[in-house]
């Protein structure tokens, strides 16, 4: 069963706007990761946030983690057409922290 | 560094055939894993390994075997291919410490079609 679920499933915005994607999960975790996948390619790691962290930044990316609500959000500021991709969150599985479980992803389209 | 490499890039099998998908990494990562991705979906973990000689099952292990004889290589074997195994297969590796895994480095994928 999937641990993380992204919301929305699809998002279409204009270049320059901000994009926010959310991830909810079910059980306690060691860390939560966000990945990007361009069409037909392998996944690329974006950010890892540990369970004792609340917010993390990397360039135009901002990730928050609320362990009380079992949720995380990924904010991409000043989006570009090149940000068009699918974005996935990944968390530890319920029965093993060695199992990394991915959600079904948010498909982001940034219109020029 | 080449990172994570996978071969072949594409493969077509007939139902009942067997084959091995190859995966290698040159980053000296202890943790390696195999995922499958079906259209419009996220990745599902098939098998993983926390070091040479150690493997374990993921979410969807049935129909697949793995072994880890070296740190670098983690092949995935399809025992008797079925149309339900048509998918894109990704191999990944990462550093691990204690019971946590970290940033996963993904290979480019193998697109498998079973007819």
C-alpha cells in the first residue's frame, strides 16, 4: 500500500507563478524526500527533510514538514517552463525504514 | 563517475520467457533497489538490498528474483514473463546509515514490453 499521496494529481500554471504540491502519509517516518521526473526519464532527487525538521530550502524550492498532520508541501517559486515534470514524495514504509515508498505524483505543467 | 547504469534500455519479451535486467553503480553505495513504474503512476518497490549478500522484498516482489554478489551490481531476474510485467523498471542506489536511506540516485530505466 502507498505511504505517500500527492495532491493535486495535476497542476497547470503560468510561467512566473508559484506551484504548491502537497503530500500526505500514514505512519511515522525518519525522513521525507521529494523527487522530480521529466517525461520518460529517471527520477532526480530534490530535497530530503528529516522528521525533526520543519522547513528546508534549496534554490527556488521550499519544503515544509508537519509531522503532527503527517503532511509535507513542496513550493516552487517563480516557476519556469523547464519545471514542467512530475513530482513525487517518498517516505519510509510502515514496516521498514529501508523501504522507500513513493506516492503517485503531481504532474506540473508550466505554460510559457 | 557513471552513476547508476541500466541495460538494456528497451526489451520485448514473449510470455513465459525469462531475462535479467542489469544494474550497476560506481558510487560504492551499500543500498540498491529496483522499482517498476506503470503508466501514470508512482514507483513501486520490487526488491532491495542493504549490502552484498543481503536482499529483501519490497511491495511487489512476485515474479522477480534478485541477488547481490558485489557492492556494484544488482541484477533483476524475471523468471517467466507475463503481460502484467510490462512496465518501466528503474534501479536506484543510495548511501545508507543505520536504518535510514538517503538520496536515491536513479538509473535511466529499462522499458519492458511482454507480449
